[in-house]
C-alpha cells in the first residue's frame, strides 16, 4: 500500500494504548529520535510503559493510530494538567508516525482526535513543546496547519550531575 495515496481516514483507527503496543511504540520513538535528532532513553520509555495505558481518574494516556493489516502506524501522548493559574492545560507529546505513513494524514487525524478528547476533558488550552534542534520550522508548520500558534520560547540550563 502506498500510504500517501491509498490511506483514507476510514482505514485509520485511533484507540488507547495496550500493553501489546510496547514494541511498536518503542520502534516509533527510536525512528523519531533518528529523524529529529533527539536523545531517546529506551530504559525510561520501558519504565514508564504502565503510564501509557488509560487509567480512570488519571489525565494522561497514549493514543495509537492503527491501520488494519499494517498494525501501529502512529502514536501520541495526551495529558491534562492544572497549572498555577488554575487553567486546565492539555499537552500533546511524543508524537510520531512511521516513515512510510508520513504525509498520509495520520498525524493530523491523531491530533484532531486528541484535541477533541482534551476539549471533552475541559482543557482551557492545548500546548505542544517543540525542540529547537534540529528543524523546529518543519514541526511548527505542521502544527500551525491545525490551528496552533507559537506563544513563547522556553530556555533551559542543563545541570551537570557529579
């Protein structure tokens, strides 16, 4: 299947993460770390595997994009946090789509589902953190196409541990 021309929304199923998705999400994160040049810690990903499953009363879950016959083709984590000002802030993180399915609308459809879910959870706003390295413009253009606007730049200082 040529994902860019043959994939239709009705072929794509968005669901909650299952423990059986571990290997597929691990592959996705490893692939995304190569594409976007970020450090991926497999051990931390493994440690937090239990947090990716839907848990009633907990405001964080991993959404899976699946194509029947192809398996897991994309994923993203959503989380809702009450900030210091009392706003319910939704976050989209760890977004990824397998290389052969990029450009087929998988990430956009996944994001639309995530936005709808966070809206139902009474989010006041939704944020996406975009790394400045190596090419933030590519990601920024993608998220701007679904209604996100840049609001601030965060800076950080890494503390070296002895």
